[in-house]
C-alpha cells in the first residue's frame, strides 16, 4: 500500500518558490507546487523525496550515471575542508558581478551538475535574495545540495535529456566541472543572462597527474569548450578569471574517492602509486572561470 500522504515530506519552501520556473519532463508544461509534490496541468505528479529534492527525470529511457554516494561523500569532505575555497570565492565574485543589476529582483541561479551544491551556495551567499536550482543526476549529491543553502531547490535530471527548467527561467547558470549541453543552457537563460563555466586549467592537480599517471588537461580544452558552446554562446571575456592556489590534502588521497576526479580505470595500479606519495600531498589548483553570454535563443 502507498504510504499515507501525511507520512511524506512537505514540499520545501525553495521548491515551492521556484516550481513555476520548472517544467514537466513528460509534457513540458509548467509545474506548480502542491503540499507534497509538484504537478503540471496535465496531472503528471512528482513527489518530493524525504530529503527534500524532487526528481524531474523524463520517463523511461536510460538513467544518467550521476556520482555515487561514496564519491559525493568524498567530494563533500574535500570541499568542506576548504581546499578549493579560492575557486568558490571566484565563482561567487563572478556571479555577484553578473547579477549586480538584478538586486531586489530575487534573481534565479541554476547550477547544471551542481553536485553537493557547494558552489551554488557560495554564489547565493553573495547575492541577497537570489534563489538557486541545483540540478544533478545523483540523488546522494542532491540530498547534500538541498541542505547546502536555505534558498536552494534540488532537482534530479539528466542534463543530456534536457534541463527541467522553463525557457528563460534562470538569470545566471553555473557549470562547474560538470557536463554541459550548450543549447539547453542557452534555452533556460533569460535574455541578458550569463553562463559561468569552471574548467580545469593547465597544471590543475599537476602533482597528482604526474605522480599517479592520470590524464592531464587537454591543451585544446578551451577551444573545445568554445566550440561546444557555439553558436549558442559567446565568451564575454577570456578567461574571465584564473585561480591558482596551493591545496593541501589531508593524508593521502584515496583514488576515486578524494578530490574531484573520476574513479580510475585501473584502481590497483593507482592504489600502489598513491601509497608511495609523501604526505601531506601539496597540489596546485588551476582553473578557468569564464563567463558566456547567450547570443540568441536556441529556439
Ligand atoms: C565532477 S562533479 C562536479 C560537481 C560540482 N559542480 C562540484 O564541482 O563540486 C560532476 C557532477 O555532474 C553530475 N552529472 C554527471 N552526469 C550527469 C548528467 N548526465 N546529468 C546531470 N548531472 C550529471 C554528477 O553526478 C556530479 O555531481
Ligand atoms: Zn506534464
């Protein structure tokens, strides 16, 4: 038997406030918030999860592979220790700059591939009244994102199957070390809105890349980023801001668990190399924070 309705969680305030910016993944109609769910006019209903997020994944099809609980926990610990603090500060500063004319209008910031909501929360702290929509395929990540800031609504989606946002729903969209679908990002941005993309720069985590035999940053990465976002976006300034700072890991990194990298394809060999690292491991963080403007509506 289904659980009685009053056993299910109430729709959190941020999801209520932002429901009208979301769209139904089944039919594309706008959503409205009910007591314990979001629903469209056609009657498609999406229950709020116990931890406060809602899934707007399209029906059927393959499930996107979001980060596992272990990966999310490792990332939360790494980010929570402040190792990438300067990157969060840079994102917050760029977001505040991009939204400085929106003061008093409660601008909406989307974060495509938000993970734990770390960077979205940093951006929201810098823009009074702004609200955030954390978008990710990973339920463990969204549980964290829903708690990362009181003005975050956490929504499950697969960015490759379309963002569950209405056209022009966001004044700013963040995309930090995460997959990006150019035309969808352009579609959901309001006219004059900006996309802020954070990508690894040359030398990012170079000490680990060298010692562990990981894949380094592709030198053509900037060009590929621009090609992928064109023609929907034009870079406003290139690069907008670059951060370079020492980050110190606590003890040895555990492959695939600590830090921002994906699990290795050959974990055995990598574990051996990690064991030979001298502690603490001091690494360079080098990223590009770049702002793009949508040059024309995608449709
Ligand atoms: C490297 S993490 C970055 C997370 C966060 N932006 C940060 O920097 O801490 C990439 C994120 O993208 C999410 N992701 C991967 N594929 C996705 C997809 N198809 N749709 C939505 N999210 C996806 C993962 O679950 C993960 O949270
Ligand atoms: Zn619908």
